[in-house]
């Protein structure tokens, strides 16, 4: 289960192309258990082998989990030919092949976003069946009323007839409100507010499960997640 071709391992762990990984292996830049290994197709045990690249030990990680405070204007995607994406914000020391955002925040939406290469974890975070709450702060063009809160609690019906799961809407002050949902339909929050006659000027995701965006993490900054944070993200609260 932990066996992998050497060139695939080097490519994935060091964020380089397979072609470059093969060339570097053939040039003798890689050692496995203190011996130079120059065959890119050699199969290694990724968890038990001691592997170095140009003299630096590679600390194997099956998956990486990165917490980003997403700024406005950045695309929630792995790559794009013309626009900057959230993966472009990942620092070199955390970057590797196969990273993608867990769910999507609209281009102009800010806040908590996880980037990983673990598909199972990502599915568990965003699947409506898992009931993981996602909390946002919305800046609105009008005032939230008691009736609106009741409509959200019973399940908003969008303009196209789509019925949303019950959500919690809490007014903060005249033009700000806290909204908690457990699903993630396309432009859902903006469409939900649109269904009750309000426009969204700005939207910021504050938390996922029990994971709250750290106040010390500035817009555009990333940090590798701890085990505690991973468990918090999957909490149904």
C-alpha cells in the first residue's frame, strides 16, 4: 500500500514534473537508505525508507492540509491560464502536485479555505450529508428582519425552485448578519439573500465545523493545519 515509484514520489513530494524528477534521479541527486538510487522506476516504501534529495531529508507526508485566509479577487481553483488561484498562494515549502481547494468560495468572497490533496477529507468537509456547518459574515444592502430569519430556518426556496436546507440567520447590526449553512450550492448565500430581497455587498467565511479562522492569519496567508484543526473542521458542532 505504501509502495511507490521513486520518480512519482520525488515529483509529488517536491512539486516538480515527472520528467525533472527522472532526470535528477539519474544524476544521482537522490539517496534511499543512504545509497544513491539512479533508477526512476525503482519501487520504494514511502513510509519506512530514508530518502534524501541533494543531501536534504524528505519528510514524507501522504497528504497535506493547508489553511488559507482567502483574499478577494482570487479564484478558488487549482490552476487557471489567466487568473491567480488559491493554489498560487501556497508557499513553496507547502506546495506539491495535486493540491485543490476544499469546496469553492466565490472570487470576491474572503475567509477560511482549506487546500489539500486528500479527496476523502475534502468530500467529508463539503458533503451535505455530513452536516458540517459553514459560518459566514455577510455585509448586506439592507436590514435583516425576524421574518427573514424564520424563512432561512425553514429552508429558503431559491428563484429557480431549489429548496435549501434549513439555515441559521442572525442579524449583527443594521447591515451585517451571520449565516450558517450545511451545504454549498452554487452562489448559495447570495441567492438565499436574493430570495428575501437583500443583496450581498461582501461575504466572509469565518468557520467550518469547529474550526475558526485564526485572527493572526492575514489575507493571502497560509499555514499547515494541525491534527486538532483537522478534527475541528469535520465536527458537526
